[in-house]
């Protein structure tokens, strides 16, 4: 079968390989991949950043963790999933026995495996999903949308913990995660949603997803504009969601977060974040939260319901579709920031 693989970390990019079909173990599900989306972490594998050395356990490996497909074989001990079912993959594969797992936090498992990072993923024709990470979804959810349930889950949680109703929300960074954060804020009753990005195409997309105001930090001072736009809502943002991973943007956000506001960080960076703890956090009673992963399976149930009810429309976020053969073009587009969510249709 065809598989996009990272062969050597020294070699930039990926290669399209012909590899044997994987065999399902007792607790595995073999799926035919029908749709798989490129995530920011896949771009890190492409260039191979220092982060990859800490995450990836073996090379060559198959990346791709946001996917949806159809079951073609189930392991002997798998229960509740049968051939023909529609499956999406949860990236965080928990051990089931550590303290985190035993305390209803499998998404922060201490011995977590990551689909498409520490084990082979789904940029290929067929892939194995451990039973523990397989989410059976309704056949009414198209494959292209099913593969987006995984990246939708984190912005959904950000809006959920942010309790945005009748408040002002600022979403910083309008990649796919930011776009969904805008949409979920809007449908959760936010009074005003402000989208921030240096890419005008992505800002225009955010408008389609429900943003009321757009700010490009290359042209306007974000803090001042947010304060001007939110005076009647409480002088600053009640919820800031960072999906940019920029330490500078995060630092700036503390200046327009209103007293009692919540700051949810989804973007990832190793850069230091210089803060004044008194001014930025204590005096304004800022609530700062990091989110990593979906609540299993609570978040999935909620986002599936929104998709099925037609309350969230991911269509505008999907800007490109490619076959596995065109993987070079796909990653070129992804790295350029030209598009938003880019899918492989194997
Ligand atoms: Zn992802
Ligand atoms: Zn665990």
C-alpha cells in the first residue's frame, strides 16, 4: 500500500513508499483511510525540529493523526466495532493504568502514545488504530468532517472552559484551531468575537466562521484596538484563546485581558514568556489555562452533536484536497500558509 513516510531526520520532507499492509493485533482495528488532515505537528516532522527528537520513537514512520476511515478488519478481542463502521482516531492513546488515567484524565496519561507521532499514523491507504483510540462516529458525518473532529476538540474545550456567553472573545492565530475557536465562540453566545492574525486570507476566513472584527497586528496595535472594541463589554477581553504559539502575542494578550478574564493557551512554543506576575495575573485575577487534548470521550460526543446538528460548518476551513501521490504539493501549500486545512484523500 502507499504510505507517506519520514525516512531520515536529516532528509527534509517526506517520501511516498510502498509498504506492506499492517496486520491487526487482538485489540487493533484496521481501517481504510478515507480522509486525513495535515496538522502543524506534521509540518514539524517535515522540517524536523528539535521537538521531533523528543517525540518520535522510531524512523522511518508514517505521520498523520487527524483521520477518518472505514473499518475493514477488527482484532479478535475488540468489542463494539465491526467491519464497515466509520471511525475517527483519537491521537492521545492512554495506558489505562497510570494515576492520570485512573483519575479520569486519560488525555494527559503519563505513558501516553501519540497516534502518528510515537506509532505509525494515517497518511497512507490503511492504518491500524488501537481499540482504545478508535471513535466510532455516525455515518452521517462525511469522512472529510470526521477527520476534523480531533482538531476541533481542543478549541471546543477552550470555549467550554472560557464560558464565553455574552462576553468578548479574542482568538489569536487563525489557523484551523483558531478558526474553530472563532466558530465555537460564536455559537456559544459570545457577544463579540475578535480574530487576530498576520495573514489576511486567514482573517477573511475567520470572518466567514463568525468573527465580528479582524485585527492584523502588522497594521494595528492589537491591545489598543481590543480595548476600543470592548469598552462596553468590560474594558478588555473576557476570554483570550491563543492558537498562535507566539510568546510575543501571548505576552501582549495579558495587556488586553480584562480583570477576571480567562486566558486559554492552545498554541505551543518553547520560547520564554516574560510576565509580571503581579500586574498580569494577580491584580487582575487572570485565570490562565493550558489545554492539551480532548476529554475522552466527552469532548468527542459534544463536537459530533454540533456537527450532526449543522451548528458548525467546517467546509470553509478545508481549502485543499490532495491524493497521496501529490504529497509534495500538499506540504508545499501547507508550509506556505496559503491554505488552511489541507486534506489527503487516499
Ligand atoms: Zn493535530
Ligand atoms: Zn495512563
